[in-house]
C-alpha cells in the first residue's frame, strides 16, 4: 500500500531546527517518484496534534544528541521512526530511544526516500557505518528493573499493564482513547523492547522484571 502508484505515504517530519525541517521538506519534495504527505514540526508540536497517525516518522536528532545526555525519547506518533544522526554516539542514543532505522544527517535524498519506504513497511535500515549498532544485544538494558523502566516510554508502560490484563489491541485503544493502529504500534514496540515475539511472553518477561503483577 506504500508504493508510488498507490496512496501517498503519510510522513511526519520531526526536527527542532526550522532550517533543518525546511531543508528536509524540500529534499523530499524533489522526489517526484514517491509522493509524500508531509507534516512537519517540533516533537512537542506533532505529539500534541490530533489526527491519524503517519505511516512513518523522520526524526532529525540534530547536532547535539549523544549517549551521555539525559534520557531521550523518540517521537511518540504511532509509527516507526527513522532517525537522522550526526555520529555514532547519537545513533546509539536514538536506537535506544526506539528508532527503527539510522542514517547520517547528510544522506542523499534518494537514499533517504528509499529508507523511509522500507521503515514504513516494517523493515530496519542502517547506514553501513552504523550497522554494528544493531548487533548490540537489546536485552542488555533489561537486565535490571531500572533498565527495563528506562527502555519503555510512559505510554508503553500503560500498554504493558493493559496487556497484563489480557486486553486486545482494540480494547487497549478504547481504554486509552487512541486509534487501534496506534495501539498496535505501541504493543509491537513493547514486544521489541522486551525482546519477545508474543504478547504472553511480554507479560511473563515484565512480571519477572517487576514491571507488572500477575
């Protein structure tokens, strides 16, 4: 459903720097073979704007994001995130924050477009120079209760609690007043961060870590 011959790809462009937003919007607009419906803004602005979730999020992390910073969260817009980073440290921080793909900020428009389409389809995309980051075991942050809490966003912890109650995606959506599409995205994010494939495994893992009570 995300090909050039079908409906446009809904893209949320998140960047704190308005100059970066403008440059990226122009670069994407020049890719005539792949139509985009682009909504851009700061992270706070886009997260507080109601509406249908995008198909993919492009997150420009800027020049100062680093692993030494205080905890960083990727945009919570109900869609997979492709992060643009300045260096490997920023890539590690963005990946830990939940990004599905990593590219350097100077990526060419054609490669960026291809990566966005891939991430929107559920794939992971990494610049070759950043590919080693995805080989780092993701369960390492879950070795302690504190690590697991840091790995999950507040919304994901809410979703995890509802999974422990046995709720379906639709029931979770109704309880949290969000769309079923967004609920499904959060469930998938919880599974990925807990390093499991099934909802029941997520609940069992969370119980062992003290995140939920059965």
